[in-house]
């Protein structure tokens, strides 16, 4: 289950939205020799309601659920009362924020962050002489 946290959006956001409760999505993080991959569960989030930002050394995920109901139906019970997701990660100096790529499929967001060239493993040739 996602943990609910209170998040403070940037200062240019409306005052009433600054203390809006948000869900903190579960994220798996995997590392290999060339970078890291984050896999976040964002059920009910369409691409047009997903925002990824890098500000300084911070990667922010902001998203809003969009679960449409047919016009002739009325909601009588809802288990998810907070329709917004937010998660912020600090990026290490070993990562290259310029090379970040993202893919959203069926409510699963996959973010790939490559390591900077200086942080990637490399083979050193040994000469015999």
C-alpha cells in the first residue's frame, strides 16, 4: 500500500495546493554498470497527467490519477481518496541527468538514468613490453 505524505509544491503553485496530501508510490531501484533503473507503480495515471522534472540534483515524479466513470454511474465508495502521486529522489554526481529516459506502460513508470562516463566501469589495456 502506498504511504501518504504531505508535500510542498514549488512556490509558484497556488497556496491551497501547497499542503495537499499525496500518495508516495512504491519504487524499485536497480543498478548495473551503466546506470540505474527506477520502476514506479502509478496505477490510473495517463501520460498527460505525469510530470518528471530534474531540478539541480533532484528528480521529481508528480502524477495524477484519472479513473473515468461512465456518465450514468455515480461513485458510492472509493478506496483511494488521494488522487495525486509525488516522489523526489536525490541524484548522485555519478549519474547523468541529461541522459534520463522514461516509459509509461499500463500504470508502470520505468525511468533509466545512465551513469556519467567517468563513473562507468571500463577496461584498461595492459601492454606487454
